[in-house]
C-alpha cells in the first residue's frame, strides 16, 4: 500500500489494530521516505534494522491482541535522548562516537508502549540554537524550501531535525526538547504541532543536559490529537529525576475536544513587540476571533516583565550550560585530543569538541557565574525569573489560557542571521517566558505568510493543565483548517 508514511499516529493505530496494515509495512514506508528525504539532513543516525525488528515484534503482539498505546507506530527521536546501543551525539563532535549502555526514561516509556525507533534526528549542537545550523553534522533543510532554492530555509531549532522529519512525512511523530522554544518555534517554522508540557511532566533522566532548570521533553506531530497521544506515552513520574512530578498522567486523547465555550483567553499586550510583521499581528487577531466565535471570552492582559525574559534567559541558560558541559573534559568520555599536559588536553579537547555557539554560551555562563559578577548577573536574573513566574500566576487567576504568536517571523534562510547572534536569539521572544515559568505551551499551524511559509499560534496554560491547552489548540486547528503541504514533502 502506498502513502503509508503520510498517516498520522491515531489513523495508523486504528489500521494496525484492524490488521488492515502491518507495522512492518508502515515502518518500511517511513524508512523509504527517510531514504528519499536525506537531502533534508533531518537524521544523524538511521536505525532500519532495529526498526524492522521492533515492527516485527509489534505485529506479533498485535496478532495476539496485546497491542499497547503506541504498538507498531514508528517515530523519530531527537539525538539528545540517550538510547541504549544506538549512537547519541547531541549533534556535537564531542559525542560523535558515544553509544550509551542505558536508555533515557522518556524513550524507555515509548518502547514500553510499543513504539518503533526509526532513527535519531539532527539538532543544534547540545540544543543550543534557534535554526538547526550549529550541528556538527550539518544544517537541516526545512521541507518548505522551494525546489532548487539555495540557500535553504532553516527548520527552526534546536529540534529542527524532528520538526523537518514530521513535516516532510518521513515519520508520523517525533520527540523533541524545549529549553527556550526549541519545540514550539520549529513546529511553527515547519507547519506542524509542537507541545512543551509543564516542567516536570516528562523525566529529564537520560537526556543530554543543556540548562537543567529549563529543559523539558515534548512531542511533534501533524495534529493536536497525535501530539496528545505521543505526550501521554512520554509522560510520568520518574524517581531517577528529582524534578519529575509525582502526578497521574491524564488520558489527553480521550478527553480531547475543541471545547472553548466559557473559557477566558488572555491576549498579553506586551507580546506586541516592535517590528513584528503585520501578517503575524493579523494572524494573532484572527486566532482570537476564531476562539471568540466558538464561545471563548477574549481579554487583554498584562505581563509587564515579558521584556526582561530574554536577557534573563540568556543569563540563566548559559550559566547552567557552563556547569553541565564542564563534564566534557576529554578524560571520562567523549572526544579526547592529546595535549602537552593535562591542562592542554582539556583545552584541545574542548576547543575541538565544541562548536562556536556552544563555546560562546559556555564563556557567557562562566562569566556570569564568576566571583565578581555572580550577584550582579546570575543572582539578579534568578530574582527577575521569580517575578516573571508571579506575572503569569496573577494572569492565570483571571484567564484559562493565553494566546500569542509562536515566533516573530516565518522561517528564514540558512546563514541569514548567523553573523548576528542577538538577532537569532530574538526568535525566542514569545517562547522563552514559558520556559522560565515552567508552563505548558503548544504551537499550532494557523496560516501562511506572504511568501507561502507556515506561521504558528501559541497557546500557554496553567501548570499541569495541558488538557486545556490541548482543547484550545484543537479549536484553533479546526478553525484554521491548515492543510498546506511543504514542497519538499516526500512521496513514497
């Protein structure tokens, strides 16, 4: 059967359960799509033999009536999740040959529910970036790049490989991580759905760390319902992660409905940033009207400390990165470049193992944590972060969810902002506050730019209230009726 790679998770699951298709057939279709779509550079490591073995085992369980939540469904995994026996690189030369002997908690949960591993997707090195151009394995090409266009469009970052793979129909869904917008911004750029749950909803154990108080695993899919299904399988308490919440995981797909009547949806006035394109402002207004037409009450709210979110983030995140990446010293694991003595070996290993963006953030983080500047920068940033959390808490006393743009632009060209890191960092202006406050956020494709590129709307919710943002996102999805297919999508 042709076109199986274009099935979504829920549609494919129904066909598998009815035995209308097999897990092997579905997996083979995705593997063929991956082969044809290699020009996108979405994958660092492909695992066809492992995928087919997992699919065969899934078919056997389905035949016995023992299918689990994701039985036989092929997915891609961001190459930041450790996978036992499968190379895990974090898109860095430092870990180019690292093969873990252990499994991250999130991926272990996915395999326990019957999911099939297609491969490990490309990303910005150590998840540091907003364009997926800092990878040691080369940039990912957004499938919305017109045929023959050069340079290509970025898919967003850091989870750009996962987003591009889902958008191009190489796989029905994929995992990602979000530290400052690294799921939601790529989802917007690639015209798919991306969900970052509440901090602590998914375990961080076995995920290569960037900024520990901000990192959170999440899901990419082509529909809100599929994203809810994948997130359900990924979530849950983990005693190995001290930040993991001991809370039950709701059955989000079962309760998913576009019910927004009676909900209060806040529009933060501070998110109208200078220089934001008129088409994004118009899409935002249109999204509010869609929700109002379905019975929601739209209210303007104020988050006055939003303007401090980016500078706060770019102090806290590099500081935590500096600490986390200190372990890569060329001694215990990772790249080792021999020097004249121990200190020279450290310098050479880290200098050659880390790319320019990672080195930049380590330097910033080391600076703000140094004895003379800790109070002036890092401690002050933590105090501002606390006030940003309080801003959201006050707003959620009167609102059920917030509606904002996901990103201040559509996808841009590879290399367009590489000489201006501050301009690149501004891509996260609408997503970073959510990470600082530990809130859930989801991006939904809602329209196209004048150039025919996807634009997303973001829904932000209260802590642990993913159910509401899924409902609002589903309402937006129905109203937007986004069915555009990228020109780089793969046919099998």
